[in-house]
């Protein structure tokens, strides 16, 4: 299973070389984590993320990933911020920076912010994060390099600066004692604390241990609210060509169809939907749409609206797209019912093409020779047997409508067919148990 880590200036190339099986992506921005979730990794790690000049990753994206059963770890920078806010929902925070935000010791986002160069420069750091400045000054006091008052003044001065202007040379220049400034500057070469890097390395260690433990995917238990803003987020609708082309991910799925030999069959079924859609004007009537929706939910066991939402998420579609699927089903079904008689010869031809005609013919002739089953059987029993045992699906709420959907003029005709099938099945079971055929039993 894949592991994807969003990381930028906090770790260098040497730090991440040890974790060759991990996929390292640039600092996360809004929409990136949603896109990665669609790739279905086992773990997502968030270390660095953009926030100034580019929209920051949304809490909603992380909640959606958690809802899919993906483990999401956060530490050091943007990851620590989001983990502190979302750890009650299952995001896994790592490190002292996360703990400080979680416990309220830190509250400002600028504590972890810095300015850096582009990826081509290795995210060259051009300022120093406040959390690193604090940790370094604390160590300098412990080792008696500077006194607590001087450290407090330097810390306050750094905090008062815009985050992009925080750097050690400017802070050292504020020391009034030149000798102290020289001593402190020399000490910094080996004494500087990089708290963000420490926490990021700990995240990688914990993720590695998590993967090695074989921990199973475990969907979160919270309810994911499908809001209007989430539904309409522009980065949720993958960029498509003017001809309605597919995304890279969807093309990969079509390749799977080709490799498994299912492409031509699924394409033919899709053509039916397109032709049906083109033969009608506008959306299907509400009754047809409702029938199609009820049938869809019944077949997939989607009893609650939240079940529908989760099904859509799992299948890479939004609610608007799901409505399009149901509308197509409704249009196809309406056209099929209206033209049922016209389609009979084509259906028989299709059976011939599939070399199933002879099999169905033999079964039909055998059914016509069946003797009467005696007293009529209870319809409730027949329906339960046929739908649940024979077809492996729940009994429809409207059996009469089901009869219409398979080209029968009334529900009585459906029950006649089911009764004959039940009788046929019973005789087959009798023959199997006794070892006798119908002809032998008559002699």
C-alpha cells in the first residue's frame, strides 16, 4: 500500500533518502489532499503546507480522507496545526509542536511559518520559524550561553517581526554586548535546535512503524457532512476537455477494463445510455426517477441518505453525478417499457448471438410440460423465494411495478411464472433426492 508524504523545507534530501518506499510530494495546498485521497493510499503524512498566497489545505479534505479509512499523520508545520485541530476525529499528531498546539501552549499559526525558495533550490530556507527560535534560546539558557533576560528579549523581538523577517543575524545584532554576540553566534553553529525537523523525522518513523505493523484500514465513525461548499469546490471537479474527456485517473480505470476484456461490453452498455438520453428531451419524469432511485438503493443496500453519500464517495462521484446516473437509468427504463414489444425479436437475436437461445428454449419447453402444482401457493412465500433465494436481492416494495419492468401486463402473470419456476425447482430437487426422472416415476 502506498504512503504519500507532503513535505518541503522542513526536511532535506538526506533526511528522506532513508524512506525510499514513501512518495514525497511538495507542500500541500488546497485540493491536493483530496486529489491524493482519490489515489487510495494507506497513509498520508502532512508536514509542510502552503498558506500565504495560496489557499491552505482544508480541514474538510482531511476529514474526507479519514472517512475513507486512510490514516492521516501530521507534524512539524501545517501538519501539526491540522492535527491539533482534528485529532478528536482521528488525525494522528506527532511531536512536540503538535502537542503544544493541542494543549494550547501555542496558538498562532506564524509560530511554524517561514519563507523559502522554490523546489529547484531544495526549498532554501530564507527565514527561521519561531518554534525553532524558542527551542534554541531555551537550550542556550540551559547551557548558560545567554541569560534568561537576554533570551526573553530576543524571543520577544523575533515574535514582533513579520515571519518572513525572522533570522538569526538580525536577532544577534540586537545584543548590546559584542562579546556575547560573538559567543552566541559561534555557539549557534552546533547548538541550534531545529524542532520542526525533529518532529518531521519522528512522523516518518511513526508512519514506517505503522506500515510495518500491518495495521488495517479503519473508516472513521464520525458523520461527514456533504456541504454546498464541499460539493462546489472547484478542485473537486477534475479538469476535463471541452469534449467531456476523462481524467488521468479515469483513463487508468479504462485501461483496466481493456486488460480484463470487459471494455467492449461496458462500452455497448454505455452506448445504450447515451442513445436513450439523446432520444428524450429534458430530465425523466419524477415518477420514473423515483422508481430508478428506489431500485438503485435497494440493490445496493443504501437504506439511509448517509449510505448514499458514502457510496458516492467510495465510487469517485459526487451527488450531482449520482443523480445523472439515476436519471440515465430512469430514461433507459422508460424507453424500454414503452417499446417492450418492439424489443422482443432483438432480445431473442441477442440470445442467439450469445449462444444461449437453445438453453432457454429447452428450459421453456420443459416448463410447459410441468403438471399442475395443485392448490395456489401463497404469494408472499413465492415472492420471498423468487427474489431473495432465486435472484439474491430484496423483494421489491412494489411487485406490480417490477412485473411491468420485465414486460408483463399485470402482476398475476408474474406470480404464475414464479409458481411454475417454484414447481420446476421442487421437481428438480425431488429427482435429485430420489434419482428418478419424470418418465421413470410414471411407469
